[in-house]
């Protein structure tokens, strides 16, 4: 999320370009899901620029944004980390993946049965979706996304997990104050970290 339509569009385009570079540098097929994450984040920002332009509401762009943010990311991140992880890390990574599945299913059901709306609040966009047990869902979401990175066993991915956790805390505080939405900046930094991660990955031996 960014503070204006222009900021979302510029950030989203830049993040998507980094994502294309990540995908182009992939040396192992099993690294592809995690390497493609910046492409998804870039598309997410670009979709939000459309929501800004329409003044919010409950249109197709709002639903597309919510699908990516809510059920898709808590599945994508732990699955991508699991695919890229060495065999000795896969057992512990099944925990955040299970949390991602347990979180994504009720979120997907909520999107299928309830309406999600977006509204402009100062320099932020607020999204409203009636969710039962929201505290549990937030915990499961963080375990799936941040937890999978921290448990990955890869030094750079662990640092990425710390960065995501810190960014989520800062952005949530700024968003609650309706001061500014700065997640796009953290998403850009995370995408650059992933580019560094992809560039350092070894080639599969025949």
C-alpha cells in the first residue's frame, strides 16, 4: 500500500521490474515461486493504484487486491520457502505452511461470502471485510509469512523475515494513525533482498 495512486503505480512498476530480474536469474526451478514473489507484490501495488483512481468502493480492483493480500500471500510465501528449502528444513517448514492453509481457507471463504470495500482515509486506503476470529487469523498470517522466512535456514531469508516483521509493525502503526501508508517502500526493499537471494543461489548439480 502506498500514499497515492501515483506512488502505488510507480512503486508497483519498479517492484515488478525487480521481479522480472529475479525470475530471469533463477537457476533452480524450485526457487521460482519465491523469486516470483516481487511480481505478485508489484501487481498488487498497481491494482491499488486503480482503487485510488476510483475513489475506493467495492469494485473488481478492490476484490483482486483483497484476494492477493488475504488468502494468496499466506499460501504463496510458506510454499515458496518450502520449495526452495533444503530437505533437512522441510519438516519444520510444514508448520508455517499448515498455518498458511488454515488462514487462507477462512479468508477465501469470507471473500466469497462477504463484500470487501475500500475507502480513502487521509493518505491511506482502508479495507473493510467482516472477519470472525480476526486475532487468530492475524496470528496465523504472521506465522505463515514471517515464520516461514525465519525458519527457512537461509541467512538472507531470515534477515528478510526480520525486515518484513519490522516493516509490518511500522506500517501498521502509520496506517492506524491515517498518516501515511508506506508498505510499498518496504515491499521494494524486500524485493531487492530477494534479488540478492536469487543471485546467490547455487546451480543444481546434474
